C-alpha cells in the first residue's frame, strides 16, 4: 500500500516536472531566437512584413490594391447587404443583451 502511494506520487511529480520543463524549454527557445542573429531568409521575411505593416498604416487599408479590388469589394458588400439586410458590413456588430425581467406571479 505504501509502495502504491509512492508510485502514484512519483508519477504525479513526474508529470508536473515534465510540464514545467517543457514550458521553460519553450520559453527559453523563444528568448534564444530573439537574441541570436536571424537567418537571412527569416530576416528578409520579417523586413517585408514590417514594410507591409507601415505601408498599410499609411494607406489606411490594403496595400497596392488596384481598382479591380475595390470594385470586387463593393460588389461583395452589396451582395451581402441584399442577403443579410442593412448596416455597415465592414465593422464588427455590436451586441446588446438586456437583463431578463423576472416577475413574481402571485399564486
């Protein structure tokens, strides 16, 4: 009986330690990747993402989108408005939940 408890505790200890070690290894891998010099392909990829991000903020929307993109987007929005009704389809909807009224009924 004591042996069973020891084995059970050792398995619990083993699982807790393994989770802790996996988390620490994962965290140290992220920190290590930030401190070491990047691969040239990774650096180019990150540079392009940052460049697109700055262009997108300056343009206020998609970068290098021609008139065909705007035409397709307007047609899609019009089709969705016909299907689902009015409203601004470019914004996330706002939900309003009202508290239910619980009235006591006399018996």
